[in-house]
C-alpha cells in the first residue's frame, strides 16, 4: 500500500466587489497559513499561490483517508483603472482580502492657442 500523499492544485473561491475608490477582492484559502501565501503583480495581472500543508505527520502509517496537501492557484486580470502597485492585503480566518485603489487621474484644462 502506498504511503504517498497526493497534492491537488485547485482554484480558490473568491468574491470581487467594487466601490467608488477601490476594488475589494476576498479569496477563501481554507487551511492555508499566511506564511504559505504568495502574491505577485505584473501590470494588471494578479497571481496567487498558496499551500495547505498535509495533516499527515511523519511516522504515521496511514492506511486510508481523503487527506491531501492542497495547493491553490489563481490568476486574475484586473481592470487597468485600478492600481495594483498600491494594493493592500490582509489575511484573517483563512480569507485573503485585497483592497486595490482606483488609479488617480490627472485632469487638466488645455489652453487653446
């Protein structure tokens, strides 16, 4: 009987809400710890990688079970009107929350010559 624990990569559940000055993104990462969550941004692309470690401990002789280590992966394109470089993130109760502000627009009046 194999003692190998399979790893499954899954897309986490998430909600996006829009307010006047920012976008709020909530991502559910059951079992993941803050230390195992990685966020990367590039232009208007947001990438998330997270891991929920297995509960199977060294020395156990696992006979049967549905326990596995999960990896989460998510890639989202964010509307260019939001500034990912100024995003703020927090992690509480296995939910990652991001607040992404609207880009500041510089409005000016042009003089006609």
